[in-house]
C-alpha cells in the first residue's frame, strides 16, 4: 500500500522538505530538478510538489493521501479533510491592516476589505457584526488602501515589514496560522497506520524545530 | 471530442437500473418491504431534528400557504415523520426504499440516488448485528476492498453530557472532532472549566482501530455509565462481526452530520472511492419526539458513488 504526499512549492515547502529529509523519508525529492513527482520505491512513498493553494484540492479529492498546507488555506476552503498535525513551521497571523493612524471602524458603515481570503474575512467580520464589501485581489494587497481601492486589507502578516514599508499597520490580529499536516478522510480509514507512522516521523523533527526557534 | 452521447447515457441508465434491481431483490428476499419516500419535507420539522445540517445547502420551496418546504436532503427523516405520528405500539416496520436526496452544492442542485433500509419497532437484541450484516453483504457483492467503520454515539454523548458544555462550545468541539485536530481540541478544552470526562475527551483520537486496541487505550481513562454502555454495545458488535469479516475498524470519535443517531453508527467505504458508500446507525431517540421511544435503525447505500466504483473496476 503506497502513500502519496503533497508538498507545497516555495519557502514553506523547502522547510517541509528539509524536515522530511531529516526524518529520513525525503531523500528522493530533488528541489532543484523541474520534476514535480518523486517516487521513493523502497518506502512506497510518492511526493508531489504543488502550488500551495492547490494542496487542499488534491488531498480533499483523494489524489494525495496527505499533504502539508497552511491553516490559512484550510480555513478559506473549509475543506472536508482531517487536520492531523499542527506544525511549528509556517507560523504567521492573518490580520486586518490599514493606513497607519486612519480611523476606519465607524458605526453602521460598510467597510471595503481587499483580500485573497474572502471566506475567512466574511466569517470574521460576520462574527463581529461588521458589514463589509469584499474586494478580491490576488496579490500586492497592500496597495489597495493606499490607492483608495479599499478601507482595510485582510492578509497574512509574518514580520509586518511589508506593511510598514507601505505605510500600513495591523489593526487587529484575526487568527494564528501555522502549517498543518492534513489527510484525506477516506485515505485515513484505509491507511491509518501508514499515515500515523509518517506523522510521527514528521512530529519528531517538527518538535526539534519548535524547540530551536 | 464527444462528451456525452445518447448511447453512453443509455448504458449508464441500464447499469443503474440493474444495480438498483440487484439490491432491491436482495433486500426483498431478506424480508424487507418496499415503500416510496416523499421528496419534500417541512423546513422547520427538518431543521428541528437535524440541527447540524448545513441550512444553506437545503433546496427550499413554498406551498400555496407560503409554508417553506424543502426537497428532502435525508430520506430517513421523512420516513420517521411520516409514520411516527400514527404509530401503534407493537408495530414493526422493516422497509427498503429507492429515492433521491437534494442539496445545493454551490453550482446547482445536486440530486443523489439512494437506496435505504429502515427497521423501526423491532425489540430484538441482535438488530444492530443483523443490520450491519445486511450492509456488509451488500458492499461485499461489489468489492472485496471495502472497510466498515463503526462507532457508538453514546460514548461521546456520555462525555459531552457530563461536561455540560454551553451550546456554542458543544458545537465548536464537535467541529474539532470532525477534523480530528488533536492540538486544537487540547487547546480549546484547556480554556474551559475542568471537568473529569475531559481527561478522556482529549485522548479520543487514540480511541480508534481494532476493538482490542481501543480497550488498551481506554485503560485508566475516565468512564461514566453512558460511555460504558456505548462501549459494551460496540463490544457485542465486535464479537459478532469478527466471524463475518475482518474489514472493520472502530472509531469512538465518529461524528455524524445527522444529529439523530443514538447508539451504533457506521459507514462503509470502498477503496478508490472518495465518499462513504454506506452510512447508517441507530436512531431510537429520534422517534422519542413523537412521545415514545421506539427502537429504530437503518442505513443508506449511495448508488451514485457505488456505480462510479463499478465503472472504474470495469475499465481496468
């Protein structure tokens, strides 16, 4: 019985791959090559390198058994998957930010929110009773309030340096985010032992990382 | 490229017909009687008993008194609502049906073909085993690579009741259980006032696997009467099912979208399919809303999912 593992491309993926290698299960992955699928025939594992935002889709539909994905993507997609392990990598926050010093929240106004995460923003402001209008953007979110496209933005904030460089500040932190090991629900039933073994290996390395950072 | 031609479509319909007949004949021979379920329900009646269902996904209609109806998302609810108001003590219903359920899936209305079985009013200590046996025999007809997952809602109920959570916390905890998010569960519970059953609840994701594995994990953990009762029922099922099939796994953290289950709950999967093929369980407390608690149990077979599996096997 083989296991397919979906790993995001980019910085989070590199960290995850380092961790898999340290755990002794990722040596078949060659990040420098342009290949997207790597087979470890000895251990019966298959790794797929995918775009961060596609990991959930692959796991939810059972093309990958498990995957590593940011909690931000999981919340946004409210996917029907298992969130088996919360990692110490990919730590950041999803926050509301806007132009420094500008008062935004007034009574009974609809505020314009520019974001890559419309569902998460809707859920958050709904729980606060604030009416909003979503402006869906795919990048350079920080520009939206500066150019007058929106009142605030909802975005991932790691260090806050990008915000600062653009004259913005965090108004409110919404949710803490980390990377998570997720699994397809049906795969988990059939391959529970294998999945748990892999997670145990990842957990050991991840805890080491957690202690050192 | 041809997408869907009439010939292929007709082939599909014939295949579906054969599959349906096949299961219908099997159930008829097993002594079940056929009924035809209604396709709509009162909205309030339905939501009243199924509070965990996604309300947005229901397909609403208006009748000429401006009462809101929905196209049924769950046939069992309809059957209970149909028979319970005029139930006579001592009656026994052993029925099967073919029907469709309806849901908004974001793109449009999704019709779902189902075959179902219900036994209402049977006071027999072995009904759970018999129903599971029937379900296992149906799935085994179509694949040897199947797996049954069995749980008992009394175990979780035993924990939740004696923790007396607020409604909001209760719902949030169920959501976390649904995701099997171990760390979040621990974190969430640590913010609530401590109650003894929580010590078992934080370990609930370890209570899965074979019955022996679960018993081992349970050693030393807090248990109250309702939890013990759930476990006893599971043990009895395990003793029986052992002799029938080894394709079984148990999970005490099982949560169902339909909140009326009360006791045994189970799902049947086939490898390579991404949805449960069989879903079912005991729902005695559902009938209680009509004044008396009647033993009731049933399951559905997801025909649309099952036929996909059969097509896949054929193309191999």
